[in-house]
C-alpha cells in the first residue's frame, strides 16, 4: 500500500532535518496532514515540541509562521494592528483638507496603515504555510476561543476593511506546557500528541545526531546519567536541550567518558536550580552506581 | 459461533467504550478515525492502535489511560466471545456490583467513623442531624445556600487584584492609542479626548488539596460539601484528595448533584480513611501538576490536620515549592479552632514557614467567620 510508506517517509524526512522521531510522532504528523486538523502538542519543557513545527516546515518545504503566545495577548496583536503613529501623522496632515469625515476615515483605515501579524500573514500566503502557535497555554481563555473560531472558519473580519478569507489554509501546530488547561472545545478541534522525556535509546540517538563529534560511549553515559537524574526529585527537571548543552560542552573539551570530578565541575550546565545542584552533588556516588547498572542493562 | 465484527463496528464500539470511560468521543471523532484508517495500512496492529490513540486521545490523563483501556477492550471482547453471551452478561453484572459495594462502604465508614459523640457534635455543621444516620447526599437547601454565599464571599475577597490586561476609558492613566485614534478622527483630527488604559480585574485560580485520611473522618461531611460547593461554583478550581496517595478529584466533583459526585468519588478513590503521608502527597502534587496548575495567580488551600506519618523533609520541600509558585497558601486546620491548639504536629511544623495563613475550619461557620 502506498500509505504504508507515508510514515516511513515522514520519519526519514524528519531524520534528514536532524529530528529523531518515533511511531507516535510520525503518526500524529501524518494524520494531522491527512485529516487537515491542527496538531496540539503537550509535554514538559525542552522535549522538542517547538522543534517539530520548525522541522515540519522544512520537510514540507514551506514557510514557518510563528505566533508566540503570552499572557494578555489579544486578537488584534495576533492578527493585525493599525499603525497608530502613522495614522496620527496622517490625521494631522488631513487637518486642513476639506475631505469629509467618511473620506478621511477611509484613508486612515486602509491597508496602507495595516500591519500584518502572524495569523493574518498565515492566511494570505500563496502556498499553505506551517503555522506554529507556540505556548497557547499562556494566553487566556478569551484568546483561545477567538483562535478556535479562526481555526474553523478560516476567515477574519477587520471591522474597518471587511472580511478577509484565507487564500491558503496553513498546517497548524499548537504547543502547550500546561500552564493552564485548554478548553475541551479546542482539544476536540485538534489531534493530540503528548511528548514525554525521551527514552534512553531515543536520547542516545538525539545526542549522536545533534553532536556528531561525540564519542559513542560518552553519548551513552550522558544519556544514562540524564535518565537517572530525571528520576530524582528535582525542582527543575532537565530536558533534551540541557542534555545537548552538556554533550556539546564535553565533546568540545574532548572528553571520552564521565567521571565524578568531571560531572561535579560541569553539572551546572544541566541543573539550573541551586538546590537541585547541591542535592545532586551530595548523592553523586549513588547516581554513578545507578548509571553503571543502567549501562550494563541497556 | 463467533460473529466477527467488521472494523467499522469495532471502531464504533470502541468509541462507545471510551465514552463510558469519560472520553469526549462523538460522531466527529468516529468519522475521523474511519477517515484516518483509510490513509494507512493498519493491518499491523500497532498502527491500528496508534491511529486510534492519535485521533481519540485529547489530553494527558486520557493519554495515560489509553493503553489500559485498549487492552481491556480486546480482553473483554475475547471473554465475551469465548463464553456464552448470557453467561458473560451475568458475570459482568455481578462483578460490577461487587466492585462497587465495598468502596461505598469504605467511604461511608470514613464519613461516619466512630468518633466520640461529643466531638462529633462540634464537627458537624448541623448537630440536629442524627449521628450516623445523616444522609450526606441530601444537600440540605439551607446548607447549599450558605455554601454559595461562602463561595461568593471568597470570590469577592480574592478577586480584587489588578493584572496586565487593560480596560480603555477616560479616567487618567496610561494613554491608550487605539481608541485615541478612532475617536479623535471623528473630531477632524484634533486630539481632544484622551483615552487611557486601566488594569482589568484578575481571574481567580484555586487549588484545593483535601486530606481524607482516618484522622480527618470527623470532618468528612464538611470537607465533601466544601469540595463540592467550590468545584461547582464557577471558579477556576482544581480539587485533589489525598491520604497515602494523591487523587485528582476535579472531574468527579463536577456533577449536577452532590449524590452523584459522592458516588463518583467512592467509585474512584480507594484510600478514604487510611493513613496519611501528607509530604509525599504534596510532593506528588508538585511533581505531577505543579507546572501546569500553579502560577502566581493561584491560591492554594490545604485542608488537613497535619498529622503525618511520612517524611518531614519531603513535606518541607513540597511546601516550599508550592509557596514559591503560587499567590498565597492557606492552610485550613480543623484542630486550630480548639483553644489549646498549638501547631506542634511534626508535619505541620515543617509546613509552617511556607503558609500565609493557618485558619481553623471545622464547619461552614468557621469559614464565614474567616472571610
Ligand atoms: N527528538 C529530537 N530530535 C532532535 N532534537 C531534539 C529532539 N527533541 C528535542 N531536541 C532539541 O532539544 C531542544 C529543545 O527543543 P524545543 O525547543 O523544541 O523544546 P520544547 O518542547 O518546545 O520546549 P519548551 O516547552 O521549553 O518550549 C532543541 O534544540 C531541539 O533541537
Ligand atoms: Mg517550545
């Protein structure tokens, strides 16, 4: 069957872009394209949620348009904004003209003074883009329902200009760290992908992929160490980003294996919380034992 | 004779099964699954499962439940096929009844306990209700009114905090450009009326953590009513219960009647009235839900007597984290209302530095008084 290839192709294309995928990720990407549904990705910090959108845009050889959400973001900020400064200037210039209010209004609220923001931009590309709505959980419910409406109508109304319909419908990816629970309605509109911290094997693959100069044994040691570290009670659990920072630093210094003093002096790259750092330093011998066992099993 | 179901029928039946287990799966999702299956070679069973998961799971708790339910579906189907239909139906019925009976007993025991009578009078909101016979599911009308007034008061008290979202009007403040342009244009370009931004009132967020261990059984009625009233108040609130482990009760409490909520609670929570490991449970909360539920706008209420047979260090660590990531931590302690109360309990001692307020609460009057 031709479709059978679809998943393998997605995996290969992601790998080509340096992204280590797995069955769930490939399936989620495939189905969100096939069913034309937005993909909602949740998971802890630094597990590669945002990266998926970036890589997907490359795989589809299309443009990535990113809307970064934040507390207090509202519809105009995401869609368009009138260029108030220019409008005010223009208004001053019109002062002595005899044009009617209606005429002035038409001049002021024309596309000339319209600044496109990511959402409007994504509706008006020639070719469907990948629209990344990053960290949607930071926006409030009001904004969420506005988004929901846009995701089903694919048109927006600018009061002064009228309704603008999408010229192309983007492939939408939403990410969330679950700062706030998203509404049931939005969830049902999307396909869902949960990305957890990587398994040992996946993490080894990511490290060797992203830090090619690293020695294979060190990559395995680092990954095993990270796996054990995440089992501890930490204030701030390190993600893949931290693993990669650490691996890069160690590889650059040409180390080929971990030892206690090396970990002691470089652990700050991985643990950003002072208490975590201190507690881990205290139980380093224990941790090393576990890493050894882990490596023997794997 | 086995009657094999077609794949479509399986999908429909599995969707129904998920629905019974709290998934919001409707016709849209069923159609999505069928469309999705058409795009993939699902003869490999792992692909079939992956398609169902990707289309039908909508949040993290469903994600964690899915594997189990999927296995269960096929297992039960097999069982039904293996034996005569009638047989299996009967067995099903029986096992269901058996499952429910003991857990309701457990919660009832916890609810009524066997405390000394005089303390019980203090603990119950309305002493007139006969001990042990009180039908807790009948949420007396007067009580329910009182509860809504408590929740309203609480809402009012907590809600008056400004935040970053703005309201535009003419009261002096930070100048707001959008209305400025729109309105002054009508005046022909002179900047006559200035418009200003004003902070908007903040949305309340609450987390309620309730101790339902043995030592709390005196206050059972109060706790359950409190959880129910809060959860159904329209506030943005998450409710957890704990004894030796933690359980997220939010979904179970959202119900049209207290009785239904009570049944749901007793069906799902097995550890009513057991020992307490507050520290570990609070840590579990921080670890699993802290990042998603706590922020600087969240008020955390902990309802517990502080009796802990766990590790005080873990308790301190958890409390520190909760305190650091929320707006205020309020500890409601039933013991605090007695005259000679001193927070000497070890668990409470460890928590004390991270509490903004330690308040007595054994009944609704206490709560009103506090507010
Ligand atoms: N599977 C993977 N393959 C390759 N690189 C990965 C993978 N997962 C994560 N990374 C790398 O880890 C880093 C963090 O990823 P990303 O920024 O996408 O995380 P995130 O989940 O969006 O985090 P946050 O929640 O903090 O936004 C990136 O540099 C990314 O390249
Ligand atoms: Mg991200």
